[in-house]
C-alpha cells in the first residue's frame, strides 16, 4: 500500500451488544485498535431511553484507554425510526431523533454521524417517499452545519430501503443535497450486492466519500473477513489509489458473532494484517 494504513481500521461495538460497553472498549484496545465507530444502541449508549453512561462519562472511558470515536451511528435499521415516512408525526419524531443524535455527536467531540435515507412503503409511490427523505435530510443537514458535524450518508441494501440502494440512487441523493456537511459512507456489502466495485463509487463520488464500512460477505451478511467471498485486495487497492484517508470500520452484523465477539473480530483482523503486511498492535 502506498498511502493506505492499517491504522485507519476502526472497530464497532454492534456485535458486542450482548456484552458490556467496558468489555468492548477493553477488547478493542487489547487488539491494538486506536479508534472505533460508536453504534448508538442499547445496552451500550442509547440516548432516547437514557441507556448507558452520560456522554461525559463515555468520553472519559474512551480517553482513558487511548481510543477515539471516528463516527457515531444511531441505530436506525432495527429501531422504529423512518425519516421518509408518510405519517407526519412519525417522520417528525424520526427527524427529532436524528437531530438529537447530531447534538450528542458534537457533545462527544466527534465530527461524523452516519445516517440513511429511510424507506417508503412498497404499496406507495417511491418518488413521494423520496421527496420526504430529501426534506428530512435537508433539515438534518442544517442541524449538522449548526453543530459542526458531517453527516455520512450510507447506501443500503434493496431489502432495507427502496430509496437509496445502488450507485445511481446514492449519486442522485448526493446531487440533491449539495453540502460539505452531507457526505457519503460506502459499505462494501451493497456495493458487491449490486455487482459494482469501490472503484466505481470513487469514480462517481470522489471526495464526497468520507467513511467506509469494510465488510466481508457472500456478498451480503456483514461478515468478518475470511467468512465471505468479497475481494479484499481489490477494495484496498481502490482505497489506496484514491488516497482515502478516513476510517474503515469493520461492521460485523451476523448474529452468530455476538456470543464471542472478540474471537470473530480478531479472526478478521488477522486476515487484514496479512493483506496490509503489518500488524495493528504496535
């Protein structure tokens, strides 16, 4: 690798959800990670229900282990929030939820927060839901600008959203919301599901890509490296060629990883270390 560094790897606490937040922090520090993406969900840190430590306490726990948070990712695929909902009160509550998380992100001293498009009902015109999604995202972008936070907008799988699910639809959304506080997170799972490559995404979106979810899969599954068939070296080559300097989060989503989360994270890390030709732990 010419520019890409293994130090850009980031862990994520989502598959540690059946363990304490302290266990997660100790685990990744022991593996050599210096940074992580904070999944905002119970029981770790879920603000709407006051679940988890206060923000100041969380910052202290992170700092004391020599770690940093590179992105805050409020749970939005499982918990009941949809910024594209045609139900006015529900959409308003969903936008309020994310605007609250923007304030929390800033309060944690983190510069990026992940968000998605929401979804429309399958028996209703998708274009109407698209307009509602754009309106909600514009409101969130104004909030992000106010608090000095950059939204990392993530493409989803077709079964997760009928609005933004491929290169064409994410490119359209990037054109509709043209703000330095509205950028793009690219996940290798929907990229490969579509039959595209990271190179295709960089050619289309360029510097608007500010965050990467670097996952294995078949091509889906959000697996640890070695459990799927994704082209790791091809992914890393594209990131290196385009001078990508942001974080690359290992987002393990398969439920079978929750029992022994460190074992599965470490298995994937060893494959990445071989690919980089260096170890994460110094």
